[in-house]
C-alpha cells in the first residue's frame, strides 16, 4: 500500500467522524423524554456502527466514481479533494449545531472537481458529470423530504385517532404517551441503523473504489468497514450531541405521540432508500417529518432555527463545490 492510498484511507476515516458528528437521528427520543441525551448518543453510536457494518454496501457503491462522466479519469487527488472538503464542512456545521446533508456535501464536491477537470483538460464541462446518475440522486433529494412530510401527516392522523379512541381521561392519556415512548425507541433503532448505513457509505464509497481499482486488498475490506463504523460512532458520541439538542427545538415542544409520527415516517423512508442503494439526506427527511407532524397538531416550528437550517442546506452545495475545487487545484499545482 503506497502513501497516497494510506492518506486516502485516513481521510475517509476522518470523514466518517464528521458524518457521525452531524447525525441528529436520536433527537426524537431525547425531545420526547424516551432517553436522556448522554444515553441517546451512546445508544445511537452503537446503532450507527451496526448500520455501517451491515447496510452500507449498496449506497457506497452508488456514490463516487459513478457520479463523474465516463471521460473523467478518477484519480487520488480528486478523492482527496472530495474527502477534505466534505469533512471540513461537516465538522464546522456540527460544531455550530446545524445538521446538513452529507450526500449534498459529497455531490457538491464532485461538481467542484469536475469543473476544475474541465478547465485543466480543456474538455466540455458537460462530459465531466454522469447526468443520468446525478439526476437519480437529485430526484431522491426532492422526493424523500416530501415523502417524510406526507408520511408524518398520515402517521399523525392515525395516531390522533388512536389517542381519541384509547384515551378517556388524563391518567389514560399519560399511560398512552408513556407507551409511545417505548414505540419510538423501536422505530429509532430502524432509523439510526439505516442512517448509519446510508451516511457512512459516503466515506466507504472511496474505499470501495480503491478496492475495485486494486489499490486496497479485498481481504482487509471488513477491517476498514469496522474502523469507519467506530469513527462514525465516535463522532456521534463526542460532537453529535450539539446537533441533537438543536433539532429538539426546531419543531417546537412535542409529546411522544407527536414525535412517533415523525419517527415512523423517517425510519421507513431511510430504511427503504438504504436497502435499495439510494443516497438520501436523513437530516432533511427527519426535519420535514417533524414539521409535518407539528403542522397536523397546530404547532408552529421554531422559525429562527428552521431558517438557520434551511440557509445551511442552500449553502452546503456551493460551499462544498468551492472547497473541493480549491483543494483539487492546489493539489494539481503540487505536481
């Protein structure tokens, strides 16, 4: 294994830490009172590790070289630029308690390096991108939050009807809400494992690419996946609590029955996307699901927090693209 490949592996591991640091999946169990924050991040870290171990392969093989055009020779400097720019933006966003999309960051970075490639080689820019694959990813970006929003509305309607049928007094209502706290834990397990598999694939995509090219031996694949999983878990435990606390205030004060509707919707959508190999934004899905549930209850989301997150979403793509373009250009000048 040469030095460049070793650097790429290290950068992929750093990216996994950044991904974990920006994971807000456990926000529902904290805001609903199902788990205290310190236990939620530990539990979430273990679940994310399991997701990385067992559910990352399909999405990981979708991300990376397939997003670039067939004319582009995917090289180590491109990989470095993508990893560095995505890691930097993820960690900065996590420290400021803002959840962003890892997939948006990666795709933005791909656009950045493709732009530099077109200028450096004098080729047509439109040849640098696999537009069919990029279109599929973009459709997933648009549809998944909408499905999260609509799914939460449907789930909230069902739960509200159940509450009216089941609850005949304040004591019964409290017992039902207590019961929902445990149901939330079941769905958040599905959500966190799926999120771990989907998001960690952004780091593992580089490793799968290196294995396919023969730069990394096939027999150490499992070891590298385990290392990435541990770093994902470390990021969530060490820094992720900042984002989890911030999300808890975005949709306003919600009861367990309200959080459950959002959790059901988000967990099923993210699980389906992960199994079928579609990279999606777990942050966008969960937040839109929370908003859908809140709107059905007549709760207004915290406008300041929501505007802050939406602003970061719009910034993610261009910031990642500019960072990767600058980094890739710098690396080219070094050779």
